[in-house]
């Protein structure tokens, strides 16, 4: 796994502990084995976007909170390899209200399983 998986796992563990939720309780709420939570937190398993969204919903936080220290709006991870338009989208995403972010994220997840469009 990558450094981002480790960072994400540390963020999940930190946010879970702040809310005084055990690994077993989180696993039960997500209907997954406890070992999956352990693997996420140790960076041994990569959470999909859907899984990350579900974890955030269960423990009542924003996804970016997994990547921040203290202020949830200040990302810890810089991703300079993203294209400029993706960086701009990320910056604007943080200015939206939670219901808008939730709706956009759900829209993106819904499109994930659609076949690629045929390009001329």
C-alpha cells in the first residue's frame, strides 16, 4: 500500500478514537469484519471511495477530516500530481455545504459503474 493509505488509516483511527468508537463498534455499524477496520487503520487495505464515504457517514464527519490535523478544512496531504482542474475542483469542494458535498459524492459514485462512453 502507499503512503496515502497509511495516512488515511491513521486518520480513520484518529477520528474513530476522538468519537470513542471501538473498531468492533465501527465494524458492526458498517456490517464488515473487525479485521477490515484494523487493515484500513494500519494501511494494509485500501478503502474504496464508497467505503470511505460510509465510514465518514457512520462516524459523522467529512471525508477531508481523515486527512487533516486540527482544522478539518486544512488538508495535510498535498497532491501536486493532480491536474490543475482536479486541484481546483478539490479546493471548491471544501467550500460547499455538507448536503451539497454528499449529493456530489453520491452522483460520482453512481457514475462509477456506468460503462465508458464511446468516443468518436
